[in-house]
C-alpha cells in the first residue's frame, strides 16, 4: 500500500485497516510456523504497511494537538 493511498483514508478507515492487516499478519505467522506459507515476502510487506498506517495516525494526532 502506498503512502498516497493511506493519506486518502479517513481516521476510521485507517484504524480498521490497521486491525485488518494485524489479523492478516497473525494468520501469516501461523502459516509460517506450520510450513504452509508460500509468499514469505508478504510478511515483510505487511509489517511495513502497518508501520506506514501507524505513522500517518501519529502524524494526524500530532497535527490536531498543534492546531
């Protein structure tokens, strides 16, 4: 997910997206442990997408505090 796409999301959508990605990360972790994971790069990609979303959330909160 690109940062441009993340910036377009509302606060509620951003929060739900983070929860959705965390669930997917957990499922991938379970698949990895059981040897069923096919796309190992997806874990790294997902971890970075979560970080991007959380960074945007923090930036929005910081912007609100300053205003």
